[in-house]
């Protein structure tokens, strides 16, 4: 599947030298592939390797996997607040309205 997407994107880029709409189409194809094509297979294998078993679907198979994901999200949010204090305060004000 990846080979087809890459070769299709290359063709769209080549067409794009004459018309820039084709470049936009290539970007859309790559975006859709990254969002839907690649994630469905890699999320199952990554969750299976992190929990030590096989899982079906994108929901965590154990509480530990859920807790790890929740802690990672909390770390990212703290980092965002630390690096962008004005933006995080503005978002907090909008959320409280």
C-alpha cells in the first residue's frame, strides 16, 4: 500500500510542474495516508508491543496502557504551558467562559 501511495504522490508532483493543483492533491493523498492508512496498522502493533500482548482496536487493553498514555498527555500539556504561557492562559480563559 505504501509503495502505491508514494508512486502516486510522485506522479502528482510531476503533474504539479504544470498546474499547482496537482501538488495540493499530492499533499492531500499523503495526509490521508498518514491519518488513516498507516495509523491503523501501526497503532495495533505499537499498543501490542507496549502492553506485551495483542490488542484489538485503538482502545487500551489494560489500565497500565491507559495510565501511560494519560501521563504522556499530561507531560505534553505541562510542557506546552511552560513553553507558551500567554497562549495557555488565553486558552484557559476561553475554556472557563
